[in-house]
């Protein structure tokens, strides 16, 4: 089990202590994300004119929007992976079926070659008999 991490981070110009079982680097990334989002919101027209409660709500809504967009993107990518896995599965089975058909075709070719060789031998024997019979007359 991981040890609990306590780290001080700067968010919105204030120092906070974050605690969790994640790495310090991860917790710093979270603080950086929040700071970047706050900076993005501060650049929006009229944002600074809103009262602090409204600013907080808009910040939270924007962060929730980011979350749900990322979650949707994950769902799309997972569905894409699932579709590609199915295609791969189908292609593997098609490949196996093709290999079996090729193997069967090669066996048939070999059988026909052997049959052809036997027929060639019979032709040679018949020609020899015919030639021998023609010499007797």
C-alpha cells in the first residue's frame, strides 16, 4: 500500500496542503491544472466583475465540462478499440480459414500431380504396347 503524501501547493496565490496516496508530481499537476483554469477564467470578459461565489461556480462548471469531455473522449476511444479488436478477431479467423483452404488446395494439387504422373505412366505403357503391337504386324 502506498504511503500518504502531504504536499504544499500554490493555488490562486494561496498555499494549500494537499494530502493523498498519489505522487507529489501528480498532486502538483492537479494544482497546476486548477491554476491554469483560474487563469483562463480570469481572461474571460466580465469574469472579474462577478462576485466570488459566481466565479467559483463558473470555475467549477468549466472544470466539470473538461471532465465530461475527457470522459466522453475516453468512451469514444474505448468503443473504437473495441471495434478494432472485433475487426482484428474477424481478420484472424478469416486468415486461418484462408490458410486452411490454401492447405487443402495444396493437398489437392499434390493429389492431382500424383494422379497425372500415374496417367502419364499408363500412357507410356499403352504407347509402348501399341508400338510393340504395330511392329509385330
